[in-house]
C-alpha cells in the first residue's frame, strides 16, 4: 500500500499568477480524500490526471471562501464525468455545513436542463456529513483502513475551524487548515509522517495586505510552525497557504530558514502547487 500527499493549491484569498486555492489530496490505495477545495482545484486534479469519479470524500476545514469556492465546480464536474452517487462532504457544523448543503442551489435549473437534455442519471448534490468539533481530535470519517480525525483549531473570529489527521496503513498525514499555533494543532500533528501546515511571514506583507497585523493574528507564524513540528515529532513538514506568496527560490529559503530557526530538523518542503510526498 502507498499513501500519496499532493498539494493541489498553495494559495490564499490574494490572487497570485499560476497558484490555485488551498487544497490537499491524500490518496491511500483506492481511498482518495480532498481536503478543502479552493479556486482551480478541479484544474489541478486534471493536471494530475486524477479522475474526479475516484474521489472518496471531501473534507472542509472552515468556511472562508478561498477554501470552498471550488466546491460547486468539483461537484458538477464530477457528475459530468459520470459520478452519479452523492459525494460525501465532511464539514464542521455551522457555516461550512450550510454552504456545502446549498452550494448547488444557484445551479438547480442548469443541472435539471442537462438531466432532461442528456438523460443523465444520479445527482451532483453532495452527501453533507456535519460534526461538532472538539479540542481533542475525534473520528469524523472512516472508510476501509483509512480513519479521519478532526480537531478544533484557533482561527478566530472564524469559528468553527478544524484541522484533520488522516491515518492510513502507511502512516499519518496531518493538515492544519487555517489556524494560529495552538495546543489542538499539536495533538493533530503529533508523530505525523507528513504535516501540511499553513505558514505566515510578517516580513514582506506591508505592500501586500491592508492590515498585516490583523492577518498575522489568526495565522501560523512560520518560526512557530517549526517549533511545534519539532516538539511533536513530525517527520516531513510541507508548508502551504503561503503568505507572502513565493516568488522564487530565495523566498522559499526564507520560509525554510524560519522553521529551522524554530527548531525543526526534519524534511521541509516549501510547496508549489502539485508538490507531492509519498509515505
């Protein structure tokens, strides 16, 4: 068995050329889980040659638009590719659940027109599975030998927000979502073979953000990410949702220098879209 972790998008709400919105694809044998569905996710999956009908589930970390705006596209594209069964969409109870339940409302007429015109069967609508996030990771989804745990993280004022821990026969993949460094994030990432974590550097954001301090207050400082990853025994750290966005190898080096300064000595991947790790 092999588990593959692919970053389908490293972006943020700020548009950056060639960068898709946040997302991570975790594939373990015949189980394929997409975590978050930012802008351009379906195109990145197409770049991989990954059939949307092979998706097992979507996990949602929180209701910020940059993490969810691609969900309607993914659901309709999967249906048009032949996926007729409702795709499970696992989301924390609250606004993320409401969006997932209503994401295709605007497209009801278009979907019905296609159904009438082509005789297409089944549904594009998701099977939304909500859960009440806890500070200690708890199971929210299981299929075959793959178990998914979720834990509440600190992205206030965006609540609820969660990170995920995906346990496969090959090892553990932890995914931060958007968050500050908090104890529950450490619980999710403890002993992870791959930890996909957002990273924020205050330097270089003055001309990029209207209020850098406000953004810094609810994201994960890159030095602190390295400190946490070292403390909880992460093997490989993949940095994504990069603020500021990378513009070359020198910028990547600054992110890596930060996590090293925090004390992390394992493998570091400052991710581009489609960066991949195999467990």
